[in-house]
């Protein structure tokens, strides 16, 4: 799942730096992601994993790091089963 999320982030060209150079704890907004980019990312992840982010997870904190985003996706996928 981690690799799929990283691939999505990289494929959307949301950052001026390569995703491979970021750790799971690096702040994506500090790396150059915009709020519009986070919406694009959310939509791509929802489509890829057939999930929907609830309002409670639509926060800057959820999308701030790859680690936080991956944890949210893992939670939503596990709840879907």
C-alpha cells in the first residue's frame, strides 16, 4: 500500500522534488504541495483504493506527510472489508 500511495503522489507531479527523496515523515506542504494538490491527491487515492475520506480525515494533518496519508488509507481500506 505504501508503494501505491507513493506512486500516486509521484504520478500527479504535485511536488517539485522526487517522491523517492522524501521520508514518510517529511512534510509534503513544506516540500511544495498546495491545498489544490492535496484535493487532487485525495481524489486519486479514493479512486485507486475505492474508498472515501470521511470529513473527519479531511484535514491538513492527514495529508501533511506520506506516513499520515498511508495510515489513513490503511485504516479506510481495513474498514471497507
